[in-house]
C-alpha cells in the first residue's frame, strides 16, 4: 500500500534533515557519531534539493531514483549500526531505528505518483 505521495514525501525529507541536524544535540552524540549524523543530514538535504518532485529546487534526480537511493541508504544504515557503531550503544540503536524508518517510508511511498509542480 503506497499512501505517501511525492509531495508528502518531500515534506518528510526536509523534516528528516532537521531531525538529523538536531539529533547530536538532542541525543548527546559526539565524535564520529555526531560527525556521521551531520554528514548524513547534508547528503539528505542535497538529495532532497536535487530531486524532481514538488519540493525539489533543482530537479535533476528522478523521484524513482531517489527511492532507489533511499532503499540502499536504509539498508546501509542498519549495516553501519552493526559495524561502524557496534561498540556505541546510542549510535547502534539510533541507526537501527533510523534505517528501519527509512525503509518503512520507502515501502509506503508512491515513487511513481504524480509529481505535479507546485
């Protein structure tokens, strides 16, 4: 069931960027965990800005490819939780949960839906 439209997905993408930028402060992340989280926020912001959907600003990445990238990132984040952050309980938990949420969002987003420009 694909009930998240491209427009709603775009709004979620910007909220995710804000969440990622705030996470180190909210959860007390430091060092590599904080740096990785900030870097992920920047990469996600670039993906969002460059995607061809209602809220994209430059519109060079097809929304279907955006979905492929998010699937890969969701899987990678869970893998990173168990490798890069395996000895950091906060990092491991954060990235298992965050990767799972990315995959769940991917699962319910209509990546082939109408992307009429606003």
